[in-house]
C-alpha cells in the first residue's frame, strides 16, 4: 500500500460544500449579476431545503427589469398547491451604476413593495438572505 501524500502547502484552502440554487438556464449568455445572485442563494438562512430560481424580470408578466428570485412554497402557507412564489425582485438603479432597488412581494396585496433603494448588490442580497423579519421568505 502506498502512503498518502500530504497536500501541497501554499495552495487554496479546502472549500466547504454550499447549498445550491438552480443554475442559470442553459443556452444563453449568463449575466454576472445573475450568477452572483445564484451563488449567494446558497448562503440563505430560510428554506434551505428548496431550490430557488433566478429569472429575468423581463420574462415575467408586468413592467420592470432586473432579476426575480422565485422559490417553491413548501410550507404551502401562500400557495396551497406548493407552486413557485415570488421572493424578491432586484431592479437595477438607472441613476447609479452597480446599485439596485430591492423589492419584496406582498402576497396579500399581490404586488411588489420596495424595501430599499440604491444598494450595492452585496448589501441587497444580504437583506434577502438573512431576512429576520420574513419579508422575503414567508
């Protein structure tokens, strides 16, 4: 039996396994913002057992641009059938490059509510991922 070799020193530290969100849809150019959102969803605090998706807002009904996070409603407190529900909408801020408006979906009123304006993407995602007030993950 051959002895194991020690890992080389100075290399990158081992990575921990992360929960995954659904990868971007194949066949198109991947937007870097979309890729960052998908990657960040692995660190969310609520509903870690579901696989949310990040879809282009333009592909959904209604006005607006940006990215919408949708997730299966496993608790069935919003959708009794357990279908996909909107979680958050990240809308690009046209006045400040690299900043985003963050919206949560009000399921009672069936409309988007702006929660924060002109945030860097990392800060906007932190609000969605931690969600202590359950605005995004009902």
